[in-house]
């Protein structure tokens, strides 16, 4: 077995074990599912892992990766994997030049350039990129794994002809949706780096896959690293996929706001390094902002409709994920929206804003902005300014709404 193949097998083994450990710490259904997958692990090919859970019962697990940062060509290759590979290669080149742990100015600038590239990848990605990566690696005729399940089962039967055979997918998901807000029964919070909310679009795809496998195992990692931040282990046999998730308090959520089908702040080229300063053991990097200016009218319209939907979902007790702009607008109008005993739409949000007036809305937005520390969130200030500009234009354009 060559070096790259050995590393691949070690990675698959480590990932599987990490996911089971995370599931066990969760307890309940997650722990029970992890225990059902516990057994002797053996690296094979097609599928990648053979788990012997009993002398007459084996589970074949095929591993593959999906990414938020992908190329837009036919193959939807992982830009994140290419980025990390180049970074690691350059790091190995630079490290021998470091003397006694001293980081040179050239090394600091090189690191700053990588930060600029990573920032650009984040700006130029959206939920659709992750969905396209999932579709390519799962359903595509040539590269999709779902079409190879019969081959996996046949190979497992050859290896263990007298054993019960089950199959599953170990899907390694690399993403960064930390610019979004999750709002559930516990209230609103920021999405963590590497956390993947179960977007309705992802759920629909997983449910389709669940009809053809016995297990779905999801490893949630950051967009550009391999650390497993969270994991989901779901049974699929006999149509129990949805119940298995519900028993773990995992349900699909709707995405509210811009950034689903196209990037909100497209960045044509990486931002130039404006300054790189080393302060003690910290490096402060300032990068030129080269993102395209957002259409304030489009942002305002999308935010009003999103805030209306948010108000309806909060009233129904249904979790959702929203952009900071939608969350901000919802918090601005929430106390008035709760007084309306009807399904709200964007016109209702406009009426509330019109009655509040420009100055009051501006003050409320400023309060939300500081409560969420949006000045420390990429694009937080840009979105807020654009939203206020859009509100000014919307107030004038809808002055006759009553």
C-alpha cells in the first residue's frame, strides 16, 4: 500500500472512531447508534471500512467528502482541500528556515496571504455550493457513491458470505456558516465554525439517500481543517431515518435571507495585505476589502420578507437559521410583530417600520448591532449600513403604506 493510500485509510479509521466517540458523549439515541456500530474495524476497498459488529453481522462503510468551498467546473472539486494541501507544502518549506522558533517577516506575510485567500473563498461561497458538492459526490453517474452500493454489497458478501450485511455512508462535511444565526427554543445564537445546521435542502437529500443505506454518519468539520466539531449518527433501516434524528432533537431548519443560491459579497480577487503586525505571540492582519458592494434595495427587500417569515416561525415554535440582516430586522420589529395575530408578510414589516420612523429604526438597529458585536463579524457593518440605506429608500418608496 502506497503512502497516500495508507494516510487515506488512517484518516478514514480515525474519522469513524471520532464520530462514534462524539455520539457516545451525546447519550440517548446517538449513543445507542454508536454502540450498534461498535466492532472490529478493518480497512478495505469498495467500501472503505468493514465493521464486524458480531461473528455473523458486518457493516460496510463508504467514506466521502463534501465541501462548501468548491470549484464551479463540472467536477465540483474541493478548493478547500487544494488550499490546505498547498498551505501544508509551503509550511514544510518554511519551517526549516525558522531558527529557534523565530518567525521571519517573509513567513508572516506568507501567512497573511493565505488568510486573504481563505477569506476570499468564504466570501465567494454559498449554501448552493455545498449542495452541489453533495449532489456530485452522492448522485452523479460517474462520481456519485449511491450508484456503487450494489458493488459494495457484493464485495462484502464475497468477504463474509455467511454474515448479515449492512451498508452506510460516512460523509465528511467541510463548511463555515458562522455568519448565520440559529434560532430555536433556547433562543438565538451564532452558528459555530464547522457546525452544519440541518438545512431543509440538506435534509431532503439525506432522506433520499437513507432509503438505500442502513446508516448515515455525518462528520462536521471546519471549511479548511480536519478537526471534527460535531457528528450525527442516524439509523436508516426500515424507514427510521427521520425518527432517529428526532430522537436526537435534530430537525430540518429553513434558511432565511440572502446567500443561499449565490454569494452575498462576491470577491473577484484576493484582498491585498494592508498591514501585518506581530504583537507578542499574536499576529494582527489587515486585508483590503475587495468585495463587491451589495445592492441595498435587494438586501432590504429580502430582509423584510425574511423578518416576516421569522416572526411566523417564532410564533409557531419552529427553529430556523437566518442571516444577521434578517435577525437584526426581526429584533427591530419583534415586539410589534407579536401583537399581530396573523401570518405576517413583508408589507406588515414595512408598516411597522413606517410607524416607527427612520430615527427609531436606526436606533434599534444600532442597539442590535452592538449587542451581537457585529463589528467583529465579517460583513456585519457592511450589511448594517446597506440595510439602513435600504430602509431609507424603502420608507420613501412606501410612504403611502398604512
